[in-house]
C-alpha cells in the first residue's frame, strides 16, 4: 500500500464526531427559543431609559486642521 491508501484507511475507520453535534444543536435550540419568546412578545423590556444625571450640555466640537 502506498501512503495515500494508508491515509484513506485511517480516515475510513475514524469515529464520527458526534461530540460537536450535541452542543451545536443545544445552542441552536436555545437561540431559537429565546428569539421566539422575544419576537412573540413574551419577553420584553419595560425599563424606561433615562439620561444620566450630569449629562453634558455642550455639543461636541470637531476641528479639522491641515
């Protein structure tokens, strides 16, 4: 057997990588559930956004110099 045939035999008898499919499937299910709850209106934020106490009152100045 030459080197290519040997590497094919090793690849052919390698175990499938199921260990990566379980976390990936779990991640996709969790993302789908959270997205469904958010877009369905079940999870929603009710916090009122307020400006900080000492918000700046001056406009930012941009100087362009050569």
